[in-house]
């Protein structure tokens, strides 16, 4: 090993490098998933700079061209470059994932926090209300909502958030309940600190990691769910660029022109995989039995 | 008298990313029949590690060296994890601190003891059942017939600890290692369990290693005592000698920190903290906290015998303390 | 026992926990008082009573009956015992230093929160300091510890931080629930010395809950002995621990292992175990295990009677001063 006594604290010191290497070796899948996800994220952010063509540019002359040097992933039935559309689609999917989860957490976490902290009647009332939403089959609620509000990506996101928040309420509630009896909560109570402060300053920071882990694992599912909704026609509508929509539009053609469905589908697969690896890895890293903690 | 179990030069260390944490350093310990040996130390002294290593309960991340001599065979301490099965349960039994987690909540008390007996002894089912009830009676549990079918959650902490002792006894061990068996119990229950252990030791001539941080427990129930500090034994000997006439500065200070009724105006405390076990120890481990420290303490002290089995590891022992009259008392 | 000049005055406090229809862990008719600047110890075995009483005093649980007052302020009104008005003069130090500090908060924030709380109730000139370092120094720590998290400290240091946090609330009474039970004996000694010094320098009253009689003898002025939710003996600490009156106190003292190996023949474990915790008997709670119990003991609950030297015991057969149990 390199001499660890010198250069102990710099950013690229030998100590830092050793710790980083150790982390990578013991969390290979996490690192793989995180790298993949990071690449997708960068691609989404810098989409305009990366793509060779305007993703919406219609060009009937080049329609349904097989993958080639000019069009890495081929073109669709309107002559649009699929590679460019896939990259732009990353934006949509990532935004969808973040928005749905943010909405679900913003609703679910406070409900779970209050239910777990107060217990008793408040817990019963809140949990029974959330159970109502749990009772809906996962696809039925979005269908019902978009039927009422009209089909669009935004409505689909709202619908998904509504179906999803009960899980966060439950997870939050159970982790708050396990922290609730810790002495530092009692100590804060004996100091006369208000319940709101105790919930947000003491209970929440010590019980939010399971929700975080769940969120990172759900990210993939939200992308899949949004793609599925678009596929059945109640999510994104043309001219939106969304992977599920792309697969839907290629439905009649993909048997002869495989690339119209394969590449968007592959994009969904890779993204969901990356996000799941990150989620699994996070769960292991944050596992208290492994000495983890955020 | 030959020792029943002999630990020689035991070292337990845990290699980590940047350093190695050495929990036990070169420890020698002998256990004799019919005697309770107290292994006393504060947290971080290595006492629980010693017992775990002797029973082969340390996991793979540790490096263990040294030998264990048991029943005319010598085993390398590093092999204890595999060889341990032959010793554990059959010749050497161990009981732990927390009675509430010691038993499986899904099985009845009788069933659990039965399973242990079945593993190690070849008897018929009926014979084993009888034996189980006998063991329950030996530990003074009332109504063994009824207790056989009870579940752990129906028993109190003290009762569970007795069940655990019964479970340890059913395999007729020669050695019993008790790791803080009464720390989690009330003082009246603790007294009962300690009296029970004493009674069983005398009746069955067991060799008992009692690990504790409570010096009063040691004074009340042990025959021999070994005081541990930072992974080594710093003083050991007959309990009447070590507790009444301690020779090592740490032992002296430790005894002075125990609040006792009738001795209540000043309580001493030991300045500083236990040394970092991740760094190699230079010389005496206690030197940074010791009033008697000199240049000599930078060398490593070895275990030296004062008299009659009373040993210490120090360059500046308080030898005036040794009372020669004690020798006559202990001989009686 | 508790007279009107007491700073903390508790009368008739009781609390029962119910599991289904079974009562467990009952506190029954607890009367006591703490004088200003006095350290009163509460001893007893685990299971029920001691911690429950602490929780009642701090409002973490609601009493079933009784009254509690601190100085002029009525904390529990006998007419409405289920309600509690918090006193800003009482602070608590808990048993487990590992979970009584928020692991996600730095020491600065932990003590800062207490200071913030105190500033809501007191005027600026009553406050000793708004700087957390002031309170850290009172417990023998310093500003280098400010930015660290609890897990970076040892058990003894964490307990000091907990004491500093309690001191930052500017209390007149500290309730300490077995504050040294989880600590090594040499660290325990440091904390006990610290508490004794603070009691003197700040004229703090203390309710010190413990199961260890040696510790109690060192730190307390008076002691109350509790058995299954009843107070069985109260008195000055040297009286009660050296010349106990109640049979249970004698049993506790006999069962305690002593540090002198020559005293091992005096080690007398009690023969029977606690089998019935709910204590629905009308007689003395200790009668089933008492070597001196008779018919009266089992039928009528003995009243707390005063013996000499401010020592009170609820026992029909108190241990004679000449020591009939030795």
C-alpha cells in the first residue's frame, strides 16, 4: 500500500483513494448502476448538443430506414431519427420519474410521519384514508382519472402519484414508529418542544432512509408505468417524445421494422435496470446492520 | 492440580482497511475443576473476545492465534471455529448476558433443552425427557413438569437464565463459560443466579469462567480472578488477595471507583480513557493514565509472580500491599 | 415526609398499565417531597415503578390519580389528574446515553435546541449563557466537541452531553433515570463526581433513580425504596442503608454482592421470586416473599409510619435496630 502517512487529507490523497477503491470493490453493482444512470442523466441534460438530428423533424424520404451510420438507430415511419428521439425521450422519462415520486412523497411522507408519531386515533384515521387509495388496482385508477381529466402526460403523472403515495405513507409510518420510542424523542418532549418541531427535526431525519430506498427502487417502476400508460393511449400523446409512446406507435410495424420498437424498449430496459441497481445498492449501503447511515 | 482448560498465548485481532484492531494480546488463562474464575474488565478490555475465541465463536474476519489445551488435546485457537463443535455443548458450555434473547420464542422451554440433549447425548426420547426435567429441578425451577411445556415469554428474566443454565448442564460439561450472566437481571435475582452457579460448581466440580465488569460479583462468588486491561491480563490470583491487596495500579484504581455503602465521601476516578486498540501499544498499556509512570514503563512488562499464584504485570507494583497473613487464611 | 416547604411535592400519585383486562406495573399512592438543593434517591428493582414515576413527573405519561406541584406551580391537578402542565424548572437525564441524543444532530445543535427552548420562557438576564460551549464546559468538555456527532463519543461523554443539555434548560430539579447504569464503573465514577459537584455549585435538587445502593449512598441525601409500585421505606441515606427498617430493604442489602471477599458468608439471596407482578392483594406487596410476614401483613396494607431520625417504613415487623436479620 502507498505510504498513508503523507498526504492524508487532500482531495486525491492516498487515503481517499483507498477508501474509494474499497467502496467500489464492495459495491460493484451499485457503482455500475450509478454510472449508467449518470450517463443517461447527462445525455438527457445535454440532449440538444448530442443529437445529430432534430427529433421532431419529419422526413418522408428517409422513413423506416434500418440502423446505419447515418441513423444509428434507424428512423420511424415519419422519417424521424430514432436515436435523437430516444435521447430526448430520456428527458421525459426522468422528469416523469422525478415528478411522480416527488408528488407521492410530498403527500405520503407527512401522512406517514403524523400517523407514526401521534398513533392512536390520528393514526387510524390517516391510515384508513390511505387504504382507500391502496384498494384500487394499479392501472385502474390512472384510467379513471384520465377518463375524467383527459389523457395527457401530466394527468398520467398525477394519477400515478395518487396510486403511489400510500406506499410512502406506510413505509414512513412504520419507520417513524420504530424511532418513536427512542429516548431522544422523549428527551425532546420533556424539554417542552412542540410536536411539529419534534416530528421534523428529530423523527424525520432518523426515519426517512427507508422511504429514500423505496423511492430509488420505485423510480424504475414509475418510468415503466408511465410508458405503459402511454402505450395504452392514456398517457403521453403525440407529438410528445416518450419511450412508451414510441413503442405504441410502432405497434403495427415492428414485426418488419424491428428497430422502431427495439430501441425505445431497450432504453426503458436499461434505464429501469440502472435505477434498480442504484436502489438495491443504496438499500445495502444504508443497511444499519452493515454500519450504514446517511 | 492440572487445569481442565488452558488458553495459551491467545491473540485476537481484526484487520481493517488502514489498521488492525487487536482485542486480545497474548493471553494465558487456566481453568481448574471446582473453581469459579472471574475475568474482570471494563468495556474494550477484551474479556468477551477471549471467551468467544475459546469457544470458536469468532467469525471469519478475525485473526486468532494461540493454543487451547483441553482434555489432553491441544487445539490451535484459529481452528476453534471448526473444531469447536466437538467442544461446544459437549465439554464446554456457554451462557450469555441477555436472557430475553437467549431462547427461541417459538419453541417451548422443554423442547429446546431436549434438542440440545439430543444433539450431544445418545439416549432414548423418554430418557432425555426425564433428564430435562431433572436438570430443571437442579436449577431450582419450581414444577418442572409444568415448566416443560411453557414458552419463553411466559417466564421472567431470572427463570429464563436458569433455563439457560439447565440447557448448559444437560450435556454434563466440565467447563462453563458465563458471559455477564447477571448484568441484565435485578439484584435479588442476580443473587439467586450467582448462588446457583456457586452451588453447581461445588456439586459437580465444574470449571467456571465468569466474565463480568462487576467487581463485587467477583468478590462474592469467585475463587480466582484475572483483571484485564486493553487485551491483557494485568493482575490475577486468588480473589481474596487481588481484591483486598491489589498490586497493580489499575486494579487499585478500579477498586477505588466502586461506590460502596459505608465508604461514601470520596469516589476516585481514573483520568483519561482506554487506549485506542487500533494503534500498537508501546510498553505498558496503562502508562498514560498511571500516576506511577516512569521511563521504565515504555518497555513491555511481563507477568510476574508475587507469591502464591498472585501475578501482576507492572514495573511499579504496590508490593507493600501483600499481606503475608493472607497466605495462612487461604490455606485453611 | 413531604411537607409544605418542599420544592417538589407529590401526593397520591398512581398509575396502572393495562394489557387487556390485566393490570401490570402499577404505581400506588406515591407521596413524597424533595427539598431545594436535596438529592433524593429512588431505589427498587426493575419491572415497574421507578421509571414510571419519572415519566409522570415529566409528563411523558399521564397519572391516574394524584397531585404534583413544583414550588407555586401545580403540575398535576388532583381534580384532573390525566392532564399535565409542564414545568420549565424540571429537566431529565435518561438512562441510555446511546439513544438519548439525536444521532443526526451535532452537539452544538443538541445543546442549542435546549437554549432555544429556554429563551422562550425566560428573560435575557435570567439566562446564564446562550453559548453551548458554556454548558459543555460545565460538564468538563470543550468547544472542540461542538461540531461532532454523538456516535463519535464514548458512553461517558455522551452522558455528559446529555447532562449539559439538561443544564442548558436552567432547571431547579434534575430527574436522573439510572444515568450511570450503562457505563463502565470508572466512567460512572467520573459522572457521579460531576453530578455531586454540580449539585453543590448550582444548588440543584435531584431525583436520582438507581438500582445500585452503593451509588445511592454516595450521591444522595435521602432515599426512597420502592417495591412493586409502593414506597416501602424513606429516610436519610445512611440510616436506611445501614440500619434499614423494612424487611425488603434488608433483603436488598443482603442480596447485594459486596466488594469485600471476607463478607461472602453474609451474602444471602432471597429464596422466592416475584411471581405476581399485578399485586392485586390487599396486604403488603412484599408479604409473599417476606420472612417475617404474618396474617395481618397479608390482609391489610401497612401504613407508612415514622420511626426515629426522619426514617419512615411501611412495615409491621421492621428490622430491629439491634439487627435481628444479621
